[in-house]
């Protein structure tokens, strides 16, 4: 599958760009009343922090971040105690924050599209590799910690 070779942040940027293009194409028709610039900025900042936290935990355990690389160590501490995918969750929160800050329905294409793609394509691929590499240790972790929250 070729899509799995694309880095998730690149997918997020492409979806954000597509959402922005759609937003400008139909700007005044699909604005929603619940636009909140401050809320969007806070949500995006929290998402960025969560993504960086997950990334730094991978780095500190010397395990690769790219989904196609062979995992070296199963990281289950800190952010990974609450979510098996804090980096994807963080990126999704950044995209939702952007949609909330701009306040248009077309901007929701990016976060929804990103989370669906991660949930249906990337995460199953990663889970299969983690089961092959870590066996019952990963299955126990998978049973104890939710995929998202």
C-alpha cells in the first residue's frame, strides 16, 4: 500500500491545504456560529504539545517514529498510558483547533479525514507490526489502553 509510505504530518498538511482551498471556495456559505479563535488556538497548541510529547518519548526510547520503520521498543509510559496514538491524536487536535479558529465547516474535512485515515489505514498496519514484533506484551497493552482516549 503506497499511502502508508507517506508521513502522517504530510497527510495532515495536504488535508489542511485542501480544507483551506474548500473554505475559500465556499467562504460565506458554510461559516458556523461557534467560531472561537482563542479556543482554536488553545486546542491546536495542546495538540501540538501532545504530538511533541509522544515524539519525544519515541526519541528517548530510540524507537523509530515513521510507521513503516521496524519498531524497536514498545513505548507504554506517560502519554502512551492514556492513548496508544497520542501523536495522531495531537495532530487531529491541531486540525480541529484550526477548524474552530477559522470557523467554517469545510475546515472539518482535514481533522475528520486525517483521523479516519489514521484509524482505518495507518493504525491497523502499525498494530499488526507491533503484534508481530512484541506478541502478547503488545496485546496486553492493547487491551489496557484505548486506541484514542
